[in-house]
C-alpha cells in the first residue's frame, strides 16, 4: 500500500489547455486539540474554526490572479494547501495535474514560492550562494544550477550583486532575490505571498512590472496576495476577494466596478462656509443622493444608480454663484472593497507609510528608553 507522500502517481491532468491550478470545493476546519495535548501546544482553540468554506478557483497559464482579503480571510491557508503544507478537510487542490495532498513532493517541485518576508534567505551567504543552496534543495543538477543562477540573477536585475551578502541588500533587492529563488528551477506555477509588502512604492512598482513581464513571457500561472490597492489596480487582471474563508467575488476589477460603483460628484465652492451650507442642503434633499461628505471647500456626493448630476445641481440652484468646479469622479477602490467587506480592510500606500512611521517611532523610543537605563561606564 502506498503512503500519502508517494510521487510516482500519474498526474490527473496532462493537457496544456487545462488550468495549471484548480481548487475544487476545498474546505479547511481546525478542530480543538485533545485535552492531553493542550499543555503541549502554544495556541489553543476551544471550538472548531472554519478557515476555508467550499472554495473554488482556477488559474490558467499566463494568468495572474490577485487574492485579496483581510487578515484571517484564508489567503495563507489556501496557499499552504496548494503546496501540500496543509491538508484540506474536504475537497482537493490540483497543481499541474498533481494532487497537492497525495503528491505534494511533485507539486512543490513545480511551484515557485515567494513568501512575504525574507526569512527564507540565508543572510550571511551572498546572492549566488543562496541560489546554489536552494537549487540543490530542488534537486537540480550542478551544471543546471550554475547556468540558472547567472541567468536568474540577470533576469531580476541582480546580476551585478551576485557576490553581495543578503545583509548588504536593500529591501527592494531582497524582494528581487526572493523572486529569483522562486524562479530558479523555472516553475510553471508561482505563488507570491505579498511580494511587495516590505518595499517602498517605487521598488514595489518595478517589482510588480517585472512579475507581470515574466508571467506573460513564460506563460506561468501566478497566484498573488496583496494588501496594496495600487497593486490590485495596476495588475489589470482577475481578483478574488476572500472573506472569512469564503469567496465574495471572483472576476476582473472593471466588472466589479460596473456592478457596485455608483456615480460620485465633487463640487468645489469658493469658501468653506459655502461648502458646509451646500452639504446641509444636500443632506436633507430627497433626490437620489446616497451620501454627502464635506472637506474644506469640497462637497462629495455619492448618488444612487440612475441619478444624474443635474439633480444635485438643481438642489443647489440658489448657490450656483458660489460653485467653482463640478466633477464626476471614480470612487476609490478602497470604498468599493469596504462595501463588500462591511469595513475598510485593505491598506492604501498612505496607510502603509503611516504604519511604518509609527513603527519606527516606537523603535526609536524603545532604544532611547534602553539607553537611558543603561549604566554609564567608569573612566
């Protein structure tokens, strides 16, 4: 009888026309540990936790699918199931025709994995040594490793840094190094867990363009998770919205906008006072206006479907002389996702910068507190 990890089984799908990744009615429930084991585990749950609930998705060669969702939505659990690190409670995941649970070693040899941090890199080794080490772990032949190390470093723009240690690399270069590690064995599938989460916006933009180019040229099937709204919009590809283990939306961004978006009008007045008076008028109007917000001299109105701008202007007929500009604007993606999730769950660039400033401030205060409590050396 064969074990669950045997790899000499034939792939379930062999046709190039089939999706590279198939997640078929996958569910995952974490159950409480037995009483005798609770003293041995770091975290304990008292009742079953449903991480994934009947998930279905597929990814074709040459396609990037962005998986979006708040913490705890099920993104990491989905990725872990796809590479055989977690066993689904129900359903199955297929990667390049192989069952991710029963044939996980074969699956891992076909997947390029890029985690959201740099812990998978050996900091004291240089870039080329890191790739050689991971090439050996993948079972690549020595000649193939040397050829691929040089080619892959050039591909991600790190050819000049082959002899630099990981410690000496910037955050953006480390992210490229992780991408190089994922691409080293030329996998047909990429799974990227927040690949730009630790880099600045400029480096993130460059890395994202590089990923798009490689996926298109090599016809790789790619799953990418992200919290950055700018990345989601820049991909111009399919997006899957996960929420508490279920898929809330699966499709392209423009279709979601057409389905959820409502007209939005921004009216700029000559003074703050005029803007606030106009906002009060529109708040009490019963003319298909869903919401009204005012900031400085600008009033922003979200209209119900089918309501025209002229309705708003008609309500402000007596204030026409105070109006400077009238613009119809697209609602930010952040607001659309907030409607789907019921709260703002995805970070914008400004949120990320604010969090990093706060983190640096806390680190600086911690160092100052530590220095102040350190005894002075006697001379």
